[in-house]
């Protein structure tokens, strides 16, 4: 089953940053939907916890060059 989580993302300053974060998270297995908001500095992610861990999502955002802190 899918779970929806909010993630605080720091370091995004333009629309291309948003696209980079979305692309990085969408590439993970089990991720169904990603929505990133530049103004609120938040990502909302729907994913299958059986396929991807929350820490994998944080790590993917960090590897893309931004700072992520998921809020469960
Ligand atoms: Mo925009 Mo973001 O020129 O890493 S892509 S600042």
C-alpha cells in the first residue's frame, strides 16, 4: 500500500532545482508521485514503503545536492 509523506527540502532557489528534486525522487523504485513546492520548501511523496525506505528518499534528495529532512 502507498504512504504519503512530507519532506522539508532546503537549498532550492529556482524552478530547475524543483525539477531536479522531482526527477531524483521519481527515479526510486516504488515512488508513485512527487510534488515539490519551491515557496514552502516541501516535497510531498507517495511511495510504497515495501520498495523504498524513507531514508532512501532523503538520500536521493541529498545526492541531488539539497538538504532533506522527512517529517513523518
Ligand atoms: Mo537554478 Mo537550482 O539556476 O540547484 S537549478 S539554482
